[in-house]
């Protein structure tokens, strides 16, 4: 007989672990299958950019994951298409960032998930699945055995080559852009580093930290850890790639072609593991749907794209937070009928948006004279405040607005982080992952019928843009008003839509 559980997650990377923790917050403890026997130390993503930083703050994880004291502060500038964009003139800068190497992120999320009672089976891999009327049966290969699990829901968090997606019959359309990207930790001559964090390369001049676009390709330099330079090159000619793993010599040849001078790139100093990888071609693809009956996709299983702009973890982790509370609502028996459908309707357009701007950014760094002219013109546009604001919200993902059915300007967007009495902030109210009716004036008692699912918090916040807000567990404003007593029916409609019918008893 197969094992039985409510939710199986295939993939124990950042997105799968975040989803597991979200489910556990709501009392649903999934089984996580991860084929790797231990966390990989291979350097991959170097940090988080966008609204995901605020999402971590909503769960009380921002400081635990390395953020400085206080609320997250936006970054003063970032990159778009290899061009620096200053946000200094923005009154409302939405772009946040947190430097956090992916291996450490995975370890922190695994520790959190295990602390919440999640079972993580390392060395166990999903081998097949079969859907039926009341759920999914998954076949798992583990150390020395093969076994089945009967589950109500299966979530594929198993990467761009997702077996879950393939077995569920979900198409993965998109494009592949030609090119070769080489990334490595290296050593460089002493004295080349400039005071502003860039390089002074003999024969090529000053090369700034971050992205540098040249007529023959892209050169990226960053020293994210003291004494551990990281460089990357991007070239259009795939014939420059050799067989076998990337070598320092191949990287040095690529640097010479891009910069036009020979740079004595050497092997990295100090203990590893060190980045040393080659990526041939860039896939930009999105699952035609994020759900097939009781199978769902999150993260790279649902979408792959260029890393330019750092959207990957911002997109994937927010997929997990959006889906987690909705799956838990079904398992716990109070979900409205079409709640799970909103995962597709809310997250699929966001994925499309990210693919659009990541492709646009790749186009802006292409080595072509026409692109040079385009960048010159685009640079002029970046001097306009409205354009800068548009780019900032695009990079942060804060330009997305979910259809919550409520007309208030705040509804459908991430809740503003309001200062509340007692030194609290809005973010402090969502640490437990429960919905919250934030009463800033005369809304008490209006959600009593939902007290088993929705917490009512009474507070003061002078100058707040609303006097009451209904917050979903993912931080989205489901309803807001300036006068909660004037139209209680609108609040009750929002409570019905997102949290089901009222109950007579309390929590």
C-alpha cells in the first residue's frame, strides 16, 4: 500500500522549501523529495532583488537571513540591460535587495522548514506520477528502494527540466537565444581594483563594477566577498565554446575578445567551492499553464529566463508564497471553490512580464552598432523621472496588480508597510501566515464570522492611506476602505471570496 499525505513537493531548492514552510505555517506538513543527498555548495544566485525581500520581512525572516536592523531599505541604484539606473529621485522606491548566496539561502530555508515539522527526504527523487480523480500517486526512487506515495496535491519545484511538468503534459513554449556566458571566481593582479569597486585594466581603462557592455560582448565584474572576484563574459558566437568543462584559459580568451586586451586572469585563491561554469544558449520559456488538475508548478519548473535583473528568486519564491496558503486552505477545508484557480490567473501574467523585461535586457547588451544607438537613446529616457519609476517597479515586480475584485487603489497590491502604534509595522502582523483585518478605525467586529481564519488587529497609523485593510497571507491587500462602516457588504464579499463562508463559532 502506498504512503498517504496531503501534499508532495518535488524539489528541495529555495522555491520548494519556501512552499513547504508556507504550508507548515498553516498546519499542513508536506513531504519534500530532493534528489541531492545534501545541499549543493555550487555558487549560483548571489542574492535577492525585488518584492521578495519584503516577503521575507513579512515572515520575520529578513533579519534572520542577513538583513540589517529595521525595515528593509530600498537600494539607491540598480541595473537594467547593463545600464546603471539611479533611483535617488524617486519618492517611492520599490527596489530592495539582499546579498545572500543561494547555498546559504537553501540551508536557511531548510532549517526553517524542518523547524516547522516538514519532512525533507534527501536522496529521494520523483520518478513518475499518475493523476486520478481524488489526487496523484507519485513513484519515488530512494536509497535502495522504490515506493509510492498517494497525495492530494503534487507541486513541481524541480527546475527548468521539470519531470513533473513533462509527466503532467504541460507544454513549455518559448525561445532560445544564441550566445555563450562564462562565469567564474578568479584572481586578478593586485592594485587593479579601484576605490569605487571596479577595475583599472591596462589597455582598456576603467571597468566599473557590475555590467559593462562592449562592441564584442558583455563583461561583468563584482567582488561580492572580499578577496573573491567574480567575472563573467557574454558573447554571441557559440563556436567559441569548447568541449568539456570551462577552464580558466577559455575564460581568459573570452575576456581578451570582449575587452580587446589580454587580462592575466588566474585561478581563484582560497577555499572553494568556486564558480566555474559555461552556459550555451539562453532559454526563455513559460509553462502554458501552472496547473494540471491537482499538479502545480512553481519557480523554474514554471518559467525560465535570463538572470539579468536578478528576477529568478523574486519570481519563484513569490510563486511559492502565493500558492502555499491556497493549497493549505483546501487541505484545511475552508477554501472557496475557485481559490486554486487564482494561482494561475495571478502568477502566470507576472511570469510573462518577467520574460518580457529579461529578453529586453538581453537585447540591450547585444554587440551590435544598432544596439549601441538604442542604448544611447534609452540612456536619454532614463533621465526622465517617470521612466525611472516605471523601470523600478518593473524590476521590483511591484507593477503587478492582482484582480481581487475590490476597487480601492491599494487592493491587489502588496500591503504598504505602515508604522503602527507600539513600534509595530504592518509586516509584523503576517509572521504567522494568517489573514489579517487591520482595523485603523471602526472596523472591529466586522469579521467575527471568520475569526477562525482571519485575525483582526486594531492599531493606529496616522496618515495611513486607508482606515481598514484586509490582508491575505501573501501580503496582498484583498480589500481596503476609508470608512469600514459605510459599506460592510464589500468587506464581507472579499472575506467570502478569499476565505470562504463565515462560521458561527469563533477560532
